[in-house]
């Protein structure tokens, strides 16, 4: 009867109120469980989308829960995509952190090398500067030595020229006096005999022997023109001896002057050669200092660049940390 009224096959049965009530209760139970799970997830993730979905589940009526399930499926698909994106992001962050660590290690090593080379170059520059200062002092010493021996040589030469000039004037004067003594005897054709050129022959003569008493008065006789030629000869001999001695003194002075000048030239050759070597050493040291200074400047620039790159690596790591952690 019922089947006929309802137009359904007999025995098919019609949902009772109890069955509908049981179905509604089951749906409500699933909704409550879903809501509880979503609420817990919202508390852990603070996701607004999950919060909205939890609100839909709570407000859903029986029979409309399928729509909520569809929303959950969509949400799961979305979360799955986001999870895949998070995994990709995580892998990217790991790769970036690894690159940063490698770059930091390499840059730190380069900076250590920069500092070591800068220290070595600084020591070399200080050594070369010390050697240059010493070379400057040696150059000054050599130049002072050259000035001293040159001044001494000039003084010696001036003394030689003065002594030579004085001797030559004395010879000229004595020769003039001797000529005046001998002019009279030459004019009157009086032979004075050989003239001695040594003072020994003049002053070594013994006193003459007198044939008569030395107390006897001389005869008052007038002497002839050659009566005093012996005395004149003695004077001429003395003058001749002095002139010869002065001539020897001039010759010895000339020889000593030549030897002194030769000695000075030898000293000057040694000193000049040493001065040239010191100037060459000075130029070499200055070039070495300039080269090392340039290398140090380049190394300082390289160190500064490496330090800048290292700072950039640290800044980059700081910038990606919020997204990666």
C-alpha cells in the first residue's frame, strides 16, 4: 500500500524519520570533527584561509556539508601547491646559504693573503728606506772627504807656489848681486879663478900664514885693481852656493808637489768611483721602494675590494634570512 501510494516498488522501503535523523547526526559529527581539526590548524599556522574554512564548517547545515567538503578539497590542493613551493624555496635557500658560505670562506682567505702580503711589503719598504738613509749618509761622508782632500790639496799647492815664487825671487836677487861683483873683474879682465859652489870650500879654509909679525905695521903701498879679488871671490862663491841651494829646493819642491798631486788624484779616483757606486745604489733603492709601494697600494685596494664583497655577502644573507628561516 505504501508502495502503491508512493509509486515505488514494493519492499523498496521508504526512509524513515529515524534514518534521516541518524544521517543528520553523522554529518553533524563529521562537521564537528572537521571544525575541531581546522581550529587546531588555525591555531598552529594562523592562516586566514583556514580560519574562513573553519567558519564555513561551523555554519554548514546538514545536506550542505558537501559544499564544505569541496572547499576543503580545494584548500588541500592549494596547501599542497604551497607546500611544494615551500620545499622549492627551502632548497633554494639551502643553495644560497651554501653559496654564501663558500664565498665568505674564499673572501676571508683572500683577505688573509692580502694582509700577509701587505705586511711583507711593509717590511721590505722599511728595510729599503733604512738602506737608503744609510746610503745618503755614506754619500755625504764621501762628498765631505772629497771636499777635505781637495781643500788640503789646494792649500798645499798654494804653499808650494808661494815658496817657489819666494825662492825664484831670491835667486833672481842673489844672481843680480853676484853679477855685480863679477862685472868689475870681467871688465878689467881679472881672472878670479874657479868659483866654488859649496859653502864647505869657502869656510873650511885655514887662516893664512904671515911671513912677518902680525903686529908689524903694513907698508903704505897702494893696491892694484886685483888686490881684493880673493875676498870678492869668497862672496861670489857664497852667493853661488845659496843660489844653487835655492835651485835644489825648488826642484825638490816641484817633485814633492808632483807626488802630492798624484796622490790626491789617486784618492779622488777612489772617492769618485765610490760616490758613483753610492749614487747608483741610491737610485736602485729608490726604484725598489717605488715598486714595492705601488705593489702595496694595489694590495690595499684588492683587500678593500674583498672586504666590500665579504660585507655584501653578509648583507645578502641577512636580507634572505626572513624568507628562508
